């Protein structure tokens, strides 16, 4: 073979090697470019079950459903199997499936007692790793925001809202037309009830069909004005105080007095909170007592006239009460939780969903949906209803006291809820107090 043929053959071999090397290197180069672009690589497709209670047509519920819909659009690899359950039956549904250790992968959980019971039973898992990965999120919360979701040093949820539970909503025009102003003392409240009844106007709308309302929105604040918070904390622990003590029986007597003087419409134990809000929104009731969440419902359902004439206040003071009258009962709101069964790729997807539901962007959306939050965010009053701005101002200048069902055992919560229904129909305060005391004692033993 001639020298020229040998040189040509060597050249072809070198050229082939170089071309092969270039071809083999094309894929890594493309992957590097994708990684540097910041785009997430496609993950394993997973299914997640999600339960929530954002079923209404209020701004908050619509906003949260919008967040969930956006999450689905942004995560084609995550298929959500959603159950939307009305608030009144939501907690009981959760307790039922938790007892069988069949909780959904991600669900909205209430703080306090129910969260503590779920963590003790081992049916939910901590979110500490997720929170620590996002320091701007974790550190953005107001002090003590995680307290009612923290057990044995671990955090099990991230609050999505702040919920004052005992706000007095009042119609300025109805009160003024009848020579009344918003009541700030017990005597003024009883006088207003008498005047309004004489004009065939419902003094205070109440919807206690799901019996948590009378407890959460009235008794929690009213009883604290009588007993003081220190007494309640001791009674919860059964450490130097009992629910049969005279001060708590007195608090129940004040609660019963409202029903006996006709403060509420007939059949208050037979209608739900939505019907109660409708009575107020239609101008049939001068007042109603509910949590801060009611603002979003009123904005969605009440006329402009009713909204313009609605004011917000705290419950009246009680004569010789031991508690601070410049307070409102309240707690951090619900938050997303993860079942302890979620792991692997499913857990990664669940963490993305939790962040979407309660992260900084969701907090901002929530605030602009007329819902208070425990996350540090400045309120742009131009983006919210004036009534919400008034509520925001109110809760930021009063103290906060405990909500009963966030601190009592499940047994005692059921006892006080059902007991209040009986109390408002005439049961003896002493008998109701004993049922609550017995239930709290038993609950602490289990």
C-alpha cells in the first residue's frame, strides 16, 4: 500500500473518532443547558388525595380553590383526587378516617386538640424539613404562629390564616334607627335586645345546628370575660381549677340569659351558619356573633347597603369579670397536613402542594381575599373590602384569648358543644358544667 493511501486511511479513522465523540457529547450538553435554565426535570407521575373545606362562594374559598386549580395546571405530573367537604361536617369526617388510619395524603387540619390527637396517634408527619428548606417562609410568620401545630418539638402544619372567633357584627342603621349604639357593656346589650324585640327585629342571629358556633364564637370570649384566661388554662389541665367551679357556672348563666331574654331568633339550634349569615345579610337581624371568616361570606352575599352599614366590635364587658374585656377569642387558622403514609415521590409532590397552599404567595392571596393571616404581609387596603380593613384594624388593637375547642379534649369539646345546645333551651348551668368537667377528666386519662 502506498504512503498516500496509508495517510488517507489514518485521516479517515481520526475523523470518524472525532465525529463519534461530538455525537456522543450532544446529549450531556443539552442536559446541562436544561439544568442551567432553572426548569424542573419531569418527575415521576403520582396521584395525591386532597381533602379541603373551602366549599363556599366567599372570597377566601374561591381564592383557595383557585390556588388548587393553578397547582394542577402547573404540575401535570401530579394528579389530584380532591374531596371538598362542607365545614360543618369536616372535622367529624377527618376523625372518622383518622381512626381507621385512612387519612388522605394531604388535608386541611384544624389547630390545637385535633392536631395534637392526630400527631399522638402517628397518623400525620412533621413538616420541619420542608419549612427549614424555605427559611423565608418559616421566618415570615408572626411569633407563636406554630404553637398550636407543634407537639413534642415538631411542627405538623403551617397556618393558612388567623381566626378571631368572636366578632360582634352590627348594623349601624338598624341600631341608630332604634336609638341604640353598639353595646359595650352587658347592661347595654340586654337593653338593645329588649328594644329590638319590641320592634320585631331579631337582636342577634344565631345558627347553632352544628353546635360548635355557640362555643367558639360566643362562649369562648364570654366565659373568658367572667373567669379570666388563667382560670381556663388551669381547668384545661385540671390543675387547681374545674369546670364545676362557681365562675364557670356563672359564665354559663350569662350565656343562658341571652337565650332567655330572646336575644336569638326562634329555632336557632335548627339552622346552620349560612342561614344565620343570610338573616343578617338580608337585614332581618341587627347583629350576629361569628368569627373573622364571616367577612368574606358577607362580602360575597350581602347587599352594598348592608355592607356599608356593618360595623365590627368585640363582645361587651361583664360586670365584675376577672378577664380582660379588651380581648377577642381567637386562634391561628387551619393548615395543610400530610398523612404519615406519604413517602418517596409521593411525599415530594405532597410537599410541593403544602407549599402552594400555605407558602408566601398563598398568604398574600389569602390576605387580599379578606382573610386575616398570621404571616407578615402588609395590607393593601385598596384590594380589600372596607369591612375587612375595619376588622384588620380591630384585631390588631385587642388581645387574644383561647378558643375552647382548640384547647379542650375531644370529649370535653363534644360535651360543651352539645351542652350549650341544651343550656340555651333551658338546661341547668350546673348540670352542663358537670358534663364538661367529667368529659375533660376522662379525656385527659386517655
